[in-house]
């Protein structure tokens, strides 16, 4: 039997015996079996031989009292450090025994370890994501500083390195005040041991090592330990109901659609949805269903879906919640594959609605009908001219798949995508996710060849572990961008350990995203910013950025932003400086950022851009202030027309046409250079107007011109690409 299996059997026996927690010495015995170094100690049940024990381990000593009802010994006055003689030792022992009363079990006598650095490590079981490993600054400052890193078990080698590197106080891992650098392999072994233990023993709810002292030679030693146990029960309700992904795919490519609950009143859902679908140019058949019959929008209305000849692929329901159940049998007879349940009034309104939702889902599953929603804003698939959503938006076909738990936010993003020319693969408002969850959509999008980027707006996750695993698998092939609503809300936890007490819903979710390669953003617009760069530009090979600007101030601001978001701005090579000296005036910046000092020669930005792209010292280029100058020139032309009678409208129009042509040539040149050097190039427009767009596509070029209205959006988008590249690289090592 392996060591882990033996430990698991021991833990199981403890739980069967009704033991709910393991005290320090029992916990550290398990640590030792895992190969984790622990402080040597002598256990005594009485004060009689306590001085002999102290002399054996060597003064000064640490004395601890163990009692059944006391989990946190320090707070209960059951720990005393720096004891140097027998009198002090026995007085401390008497106090501890008195405090513990009848729950007293034993004393632990330990040598006082030397070491200036204290860390903490542990595990807690999150109700949604399962076992989570924690590492952070330890000792009495643990909960005060909350400098911790969380990752989901099981931990990979990349996860272990990432945990150590992402500690804010990671300077403590290096040489510190005459003490050796921390032995990283040994420290990672501690975290790996906790991960292995958590996966092997589901009956452990929490594990605490605090402090984990670093000795002067750099070795980590567990000085204290605690385990909280729990009975584990199987949960049949937690078993995921598998989705037929082929049926889901066909739901987004229907040949026939029935709008059940069609209305003649503009603005109502029963009118809005078929209107948008008609306007989108759907090539299949539409059927409008209303018990009153007659005509709506000049089209024949069926009194019931049963009156339709032939089968129906997609049923769009806007009828009241109480009428949905009665429709299931007739939908089954019509061989409906998918139901888009727009209707609200289900679990979002309380227990009665939840029960109704569960009953409808059970009936739909039995009938073989996939349900999107309920309480959804709809779906669209521009590749099939399918626009059945609450948005009067018809975005172009593209490669960005958008799944949103907020229908309003999702449809707003659709409208912006249409405005900016950002192509959409599919959109779905997932609603209550009563049958098809966000994890299902991720799994369905993984093999989809038309999807290049997956964008998610999430407010809650029903199955955290499945979310994590689905996202990690999807991220290996396609970037996943997430905006989490309510990310500042801290979960309430009835935790018994320091580790569990420091956990939060937001912290665990963020850890899962980092570990799964998800790019998290903070604002809704960043979702489309990230989808824009991923779908339009080559991936950077690293995080070194060359900056080209028409003015010094923007260069300084962009450099600061790069530093804040983890990007490097390397110094120019001597060769590049010499080549740029030949084309720029002597007072140019001679450094990165490259300030081309407002030169009017339209070839200069092109020459500088290519020189930077040639440079093997940079992985990407951000250029600012060149695109959008036509807006200033247009304003200048209008002013000249007002003030100079010698300038005609024709002359002004010729003047402006030249600047427009110049900007168009520059935009295309950027995309050509992106292809030539296979490096991302991101622009920031000087000004924007109604002609300005985020994307500039060309039929004969795979990549696109990308321009943002501010340096911050450009830098954050590039930083997201670099984070994803780094994650991909870490998974290959």
C-alpha cells in the first residue's frame, strides 16, 4: 500500500470514529509521512519530566499545550516561546493546564527554531471548486497582511512555480539578512504534498501549516499544524446531465423557427424577436404562433404549433412561465430540437419558480429538447444570418463567441461589435442555465473551427470544478476572456483554520482563472478589446514592447502603463538608433519610446515602424497619434475656409482627400508589416469620429489593422495577449 493510501485509510478511520479535527502532533505525523520537514518535539502528558524533555531538545524551547476543544493554541494562550529555564517552563505549563481544564491532553516541547522568515501553507475545500491550496506570508501577520496565493489542486509544476512567483513578498524567498535563499524544491514539495493529500483524502476539509519557518540555511520546516475533517457524502444532484453537443450545434443552424407567443404590439418580446430575425435575413422558414390567429406583421399566424405542417427545429417561447409545461408534448411531436426560453419567472423569483423550472427541464430532457435559458435575451449566429435576440443589432460574421449570463450586457456588446465591425461567431444569453450551462458552451466551442476567441460574462458558476477543467482544456486551443460580475463580493465562510478564514469566493475564482489560462478583464468593453486583438493579430512571442509616438507625452504615459501591466520597454539597439538617425531630425528621442517629433513626411512613420518590427529585441509595437490626424486637418481646413477667401471648397476638399488617402495607405501598410514580421502591431488614434473604427480588415490580408482610442486600452489588450502566451508556454514545459 502506498504512503498516500495508508494516510487516506488512517484519515477515514478517524472520521468513522467521530474525530472532527487532528491536533498538532497527529497532523505533523502525517506531514512527516508526506516528506514534509517538521520541527522535532517531545510529547508529555504531565509536568513531571518536562525539564528533562527541554534539556533533551535544548534550551531555549517552545512549549505548547494540546487540548481537545482548542484549535488555535496561540489565541488561547497555549503557546509560549523563548523559554530558557526550568522555572519559567513549569510556570508556563501550569498556566496552560489550568486554561485547558478537563480538555487537556498533552504538552509538546520543541526547540525554538532560528529563522527570520515565516510563511503559511494550507488547504481548504471550496464548495464549488473543491480543494484549494494556499501559500502566503505567515506567523501572527497572516490574516492581517493577507499576502496569499491560491491555486486549485492538483498542482502542476507550473502551478507550484507560479504560486511562489506571485507572492507579493516574494523577495523573502531570496537571500534575506544573512540567511540563505529559500530552498525552492523543498518549499514546492510542501505545497505538492498538501495537494496530493487533498486529492487522496476527500474527508479533509482544511489543513493549516502556520508558521512554516525558513531556517538560516533556507530549509522550510513546519512548526505547527492542524487538520479539520468532515464526513463526505455522494450527491446524486451534483452529477452533471450530459448535453448532446451535436443537437446544440444544430440549434444554432435551424431550418425552421416557431415563435410561440408572437405579438402584434411593437416593443413586446413576441414582436421584437421575429422582427429582428426577419431583418437579419434568415434563409429558413418562420412560423408565428398566437391563439388568436389572424395576421401579424402581414404574415399568417398559427393558433397552435400543432397546426404547422412538418417539423420545427427551434421553438422561441415568450409565453408566461405557467404555460410552458403544457407546450412540451406538442413540441415533442414536432420534433423540436431546441427551445429558446425567453420567459422569466422561474428560479430567479424564488422557490416556487425554481420548482417549476426543474419540472420543465425534466420534461424537456425526457422529450429530447435542449433548453437555452430560461430568462434569456436570446441568441444569434451571423454565419447563418440568425439574429434571435433582444438587440436590434446585426454584427458581421466573425470568430468571437460571446456567452453572457447578463442578457442586457451581452446585447450591448453585440451592438458595439456591429458598430465597430467586430465579427461574431455566435452569441447566447445563457440566462438561468437550467439545462445548458456556461461549461457546456465552452465544451461545445472547443472543436468549433469558426471560433477563435471565447468571451464570457459570468455572475455565478454552478459547478466550479467543471468550469475550471472545461476552461483549462479550451484555453489550450483558444483564448478565453472573462468578465466576472460581483467579483468584489467576499464569501462568508465558517472556517476553522487560518487558511479557510482567508478564503473568499473572488479569490478562489481568480485563482481558477489564472490556473486555467483565462484572461480576466475589469470592464465590459475590455471583453471586445481582447477579442479584437486575438482575432486580428498574431500572438506575441514575449512581452517586450517598442513604442512609436507622434508626441513625447503619450510615449511616457504608455511606458508607465506597460510597466504597470507587466510589459517591458527595452532600450533601442545601437543599430536601430543609427538607422533612425538617417531619417529623423537630430532632436528625436534616441530611445524607446521613439518620438518621431511631429514630422509631416508620411514615409517616416512607415520607415520607423518597419525598423522596430525588424528588431529582434521587441515582440510587439504600439504606435500612437499617427492615425486620426485627418480629424485635426479637417478642422483646420474648415477654419481656413472661414477665414481665407482665397481658399475654395474645392481646394479644401482636395487637401482633405490627400490626408484621408495618406491615412488609408498608412493603415494598410501596418497590416502588411504585421504579416511580414508576424508581430502584433496595435495603434492608438489621435482622435476619433464617426468614420473611425476599431478594426480595419482587408480581403487579401488575414490580419487586420487594430486601433484603440486610448493608450490604456491598447496596453491592456496587449498585456492580455502576453499573459495568455506565457500561460501556453508554461503548459508546454
